């Protein structure tokens, strides 16, 4: 395995790892609503707003 | 801290004012039922104490008819410690009567109140002058005039709330005439023991109305003696209690209005223009053709011509360009072929297939948000209302159907505007039949490859969604828990107005966002996974970048594809379609990413545009266009993506019902796609075993819909199906 391969592999691992982390984080934060462009975690605790679509 | 509740009719501008007050960006819409849950935020620049503003769903009254009315009512009544300190009652100044009807009810709750007269600009345009000081004098509480869209006057709301709180400016008691007032006097001693002091008058009024939720809280003897007092009143006035109160409230509202409105000379320009437009757009004969034409034009521009051209460019030029250059670079740097292929096909190919459709989606939503904001969509709802009630569904089911063109998740939650539980269940299950934005790229790809990207076909697929909802209404009515009463949709048609660019842009951004979010996460992950499963054999041997025949994925696909034989795409030579249908559960765009990863190697010709790859791929089947369409229909109707499934579960609150819902969706998808495919085959003169499938797919729903008690034979006829 040469250096270039290692480099590309590293990029892929970073991209895929990043995606996996984002999926994990969205599940952890219950941030799975597709109906809203805001991150749910930004809206928690009445500050600044509660999500339109979240249950009480 | 002061808690202030925003109450008002749907569409009076509550959310607009809320956004101005708190600096939040919540979706507004020229559309009732946009706010289904309460939201809260702190008032920016509060004069003294912190003020927490709570935006409640829009309501017409405080009678518990629909879930949003119950949400608002519960919040306003609260219990003795936790009721809002101040009620901010927003009234559309151009539509005073309706607003005042609600206001009298809020006033009866004896909460310190601030009245906000919103839409002062509209009122002015139609030649009304609402005198805020006169209204304030009549009601005995602060009144603020605002233009929510421009933020005019909203800064005065904070001060008004603070002073209403400090001085406890509860509105003056509104008199409903001697007969009712006497009746209240007699009811109060009866309920005094059981009811909170501040609510005595309100509860008395509710008892006269015969409000079921209030009555249920009284003990039996109290309820009985209260009933007899009310019956006396009913005899005296010779009308039923509910009607008596409603009339009295309207009268009180009119009296208040007459005390504070002056009609100016200027003519109601925009209303007149709106009326003239409506005379054409809502014309008995023209309304439907115009609606079809509008939708056709929208799809003509956003998909067939401009949108597709841009997306094609991105898909076939930009993504290919990136792939080519990346391939060259990696080749010359001597990157290992497996790793290079993973990068090119898995990462770039999979994500690129989805990204390319963003301009198309954004364009479509620019049109739809425009139509919604300017006031046309609510008229479409008005037209569809009659059709829906005819099929035994609630007219309000249209709202989720229209929201569903964007995304099923908010649409499914939007079903909360439907009062009738059974009708709501039907809506929750059927809403995802409307093609959401994630399904649009699949539609575009297939209609593009086989039907010349015809806007006509695409428009028909949306109408097909509506038709499927209607048929489901008939079908599901035969099951317990789904037998609802049709209830018409009471709504006012707002005047047409020009949407602001900002609102349209916000809507477009919101609708397109999930695409970008998904592309970088779920789509990317599953594309890489699909690539891995399709590039290696069970023994871990790499197959090379143009073969998937012996891969793990092909084994899985071939093991499952028999399921779809009656639909035409179950042959082992098209196992990729089976796999794609399954990956659609993660997110519907995933179908596309999966096909992008799999098809190139299946076709074995490099560098073809995506659509031609698909045509080439399906050319091995006997009726390629029928197979493609059947595949499309199945995936439009079958169980939605995982996020929507979660939303369905949250709304149905039951595993059993969820399972039934998914089963119904998949079975329907299977049946309809089967009817299409087998019908197509039959029409082309091929009479075979498929005819049996055709008969089965048609007979089952027809039997259920036509028969009075389709499941009588299973339950021994015990199950009662009421009409
Ligand atoms: N002309 C005018 N339009 C307004 C005003 N306030 C809100 N609107 C528009 O009225 C529509 C409904 O507003 P929204 O806040 O969603 O109403 P809600 O249903 O009460 O929350 C939107 O299209 C707003 O842009 C106003 O003061 N003047
Ligand atoms: Mg709202």
C-alpha cells in the first residue's frame, strides 16, 4: 500500500466517520426531524424556541 | 418572570408577531393549522421582568372540538398556580367579528389581557379605521396596534404586557344580556364549592353551552341541579344552550366592534381585487381546469424544463467531471483500485446522485411556497374540501396532504388539526401517499428516462396521491377505529397578497435543507455500505469496478426479489431494484443513491448519463416502461422513510396501529403497482398467470369497499360497522 492510497483512505475514513458521527449525534439529541432546518439541539429548553413539531 | 400566552384565530398573524417578539424564525403560512404545538421564547428587549411568550395554535373558540383547541384551552385555564400571567389576544383588525368572538371567551377567563390589533395595514386598505383607544376604553385593557409583517408597533407589546401584569388589568366583565346573566347568577352558588373562584363565570357559561369536558368534571348532583337551571333558560329563550351563548357572544362582539370602528371613505381595494380574482379562480367550471393548469405549469418549469436541465447538468457534467478528474488523479498517484473505486462509486457517485436534484427541489418549492403565501393554496384546500367530505374524510385532511408535498413528517403531525379521531387515523396513514420532496428525484429519474420527463405524467402522480387518499378513506372506513364522520372545513379565504421574497426564500431553504442534511449523513453512509456489499463476495474477494454478479448484495437481492415478481421487477436480472426498494426505508433519496452505485456496473458501459443507464438497464425486461412505472408506484405508496414511520408512531400511540398502518401502506403499494403492471401486460395481448394476480389485486379492495361488513365472516358478524 503506497502513501497516496493511505491518503485517500484517510479522507474516506474521515468523511464516513463524520457522517456516522452526525447520524449518531442526531439520534442522541433526538434531532431526527426532517421537517425543520434548525437543529433541535439549538431549540431545547425554551431557548430560543421550542420546536414546532416536537411533542410536549 | 411573566408568562404571556399568544391567542388568536388561525391566520391572524400570531406566528409573525411571535417571531418579531422573540427573534425566532418559525414558519408562518397563509394557512390555518400551521402552528399545531405551542412554542415559546423570551421577549427581546423586555422592559422590566423577563417575559416568556408562548405561541398557541390558532383557534376559533375555546370549545374542545379539535386537539389544537384543547391545547390552547388547557394552557389558558391551567391550574391555580400555573396559568399564564397575561393573555395576549391577537385580532386580525380586518376581520374583527371573528377575533372578538374568541376575545369574549378569553375575557371570561379573567386573565389580565393585552389586545393586539394586527394587520392594521389590511384594515386600512379595506377602508376600516379601528380606534385602539376606544377599544381599550370598552374592554378596560391595553390595546396595541401592529403590522406584524413590518414589525410596526410590536415593540410596544412588551410595555403593555408589563403594565397589564403589574396592574392586573383583567378585562371588564362582558354582559351577555339579562337572561344569561341571571342564569349565571343562579349557577354560581351551585358550583361554588367545586370550581376555582376566578373561573366561576367561565364555567357557568360553559355549563350553559353544555360543554362536555366541563360537565364531566362536575359531580353528579351538582351537574343535575346545574342542568335544571340551564333548562329553564333554554325554555325561556326557546333555543338550546350552545346556540344561546354563541348568539350572545356574537352580539357582544358586534357591540364592541360598533364602539371602535369607523368606516373611512376609501374603497376596499384588495378585497375587491381578491373577489374578482376568485370569481375566475373559484368559478364552478373553471376552478378545476385552472388548478390542473397551475400545477402542470409548476411541474413544467420546475421539473420538465428548467429544473431538469440544471439537475442534468450537475449529474451528468459536474459529478462526472469530478469523478473523471478524481479518477485520473488517483490513478496517476497509484492509489489502490479498491480504495479508488470506493471513493468514486461509493462516496462521490452515491452522494452526487442526490445532490444534483437540489436545484430542482428548490425551484419546485419556490413555486409552492409562493402559491401558499399568496393565498392560492388555501383556495385549493377549499375546493378539495368538498371532494374529501364526499368521500367521508375530514376536509382538513387536505392540509397534511399539501404539507406532505414537502415532507411527510410535519404533514403527519399536521393531522392534529383534524378533530375526529378516526378521520385523523386515516389521514396519518395516508398522508405519505403524497409524493414528498425526497420522492421527486425518483419520479424525475424514471419519468425522465421513460416518459420524456413529461410534466403531465408528473402532475398525474400527485393527483394519483390524492386519489389514493380518497380511496383509502373508503377502504379504511370498513375497519374499526377508522369509521369517522366527515366534517367540513370551516375556513375563511384570506385576500390575495404578494408574498415577501424573504418568506419565500425561508420556505425554500427549510424544504431543501433535509436534502443537504441527508446527503451528508444517511445517504453517504448507505452508499458506502451498498458499494461495499456489492463489490465483495462472501469470501472477501474484490470483484472489480464493473461486476456485482457474485457479490454479497446480489445474493441478498436475488434471495428476496421473488417478492416483486407480480409487479414485474422481481426477476433475478433486476435484483438491484429490490435492493433499492429496501434501502428507501432509510430515506427515500437513498433509492437513487443505491441505483447510482449499482447500475453503472450492471450496465457495464462507462460514462452514460444516469437516465440512459436506467433505460439500458431495464432493456432486458419485456416491458421496460411498465417495469419502471410499477417500481415507481410501489415506492411512492409503500411504507415511508424511517423518520416518517417514527412520526406515525408518535401520532398513533400504538404498536399495533403502527403495524397495521405499515401493512396497509405496503399492501396498497403492492396491489396498485401490481394492477398497473399486470394490466399493462394484459393490454399488450399477453394472457398468462398474471391475470390471476390482476383479478386478486382488484377484487380484494372492491369487495371491502362495496360490502357492508367485509369482515363479518371472520368475526361471526359481531362487528358493527356504522355508516
Ligand atoms: N398584510 C399583513 N400581513 C400579515 C400581517 N401579519 C401577518 N401577516 C401575514 O399573514 C399570514 C399568516 O401569518 P401567521 O403568522 O402564519 O399566522 P398565524 O396562523 O396566526 O400564526 C402570513 O402570510 C403573514 O405574512 C400584517 O400585519 N399585515
Ligand atoms: Mg402560526
